[in-house]
C-alpha cells in the first residue's frame, strides 16, 4: 500500500466504480479524494444478487460520481495514477458508459438488458452535457 499526500493524482475504486482523482486529505484508514474523471462506470443492479432480476430483487440505479465530488476511499483501494494526463470529465464519463454498454450488449441476458435501460435513463436524466475543466 502506497502513501499519498494532498494533491497527488490517484486512481480510486469506490462502490463498484473507478475514478481518477486528487487526494484532498489523509483520514487515517481512508483518503478523501476529489473526482476528476471516470475510468469505470459503477455497476447497475443488486450487487448482493448480481445477475438476477425479478420481483424479489431491487434493481439499483447507480450513477457515477460528479466532477469534483468528494469520496472517502479506503486506502487499499487507492493507487498511483500514471503520468498520463487526466482525461476531461465529460469525455471520460461518456467513454465509461459506452464501454459498459458494449460489454452488456455482447451476449445480453435479461439482467444485462435491464442494466442497459438503467444506463440509458442515467444518460437522459443525469448525464447531460455540462462543461468541466
């Protein structure tokens, strides 16, 4: 496990998504990280009953964290980010959504189709274009 300081650029895994962010504070067992880009969109559906649909399964809709939103991430889930430039937030979000949709479309099950519907809803309601630096 690496130690990071305020201002370090990191890759952080948080609630089934992966983000690029900037360390804001060391909080003992966690780092406070400010989101700058999305690498992997959070999974849709019930993580405790993953792959299942039906009346007894609540199908969760999870949106990606917003630009400059802060997250408390457990230290083992924080890694150094390469020397690559941080991608633009909106472009990274669109790439993450597209990658997830392509994965779900390869051999779609009923679960995958429900995930696709949730992603389309997120795109229509939450992921409207907004300029971020």
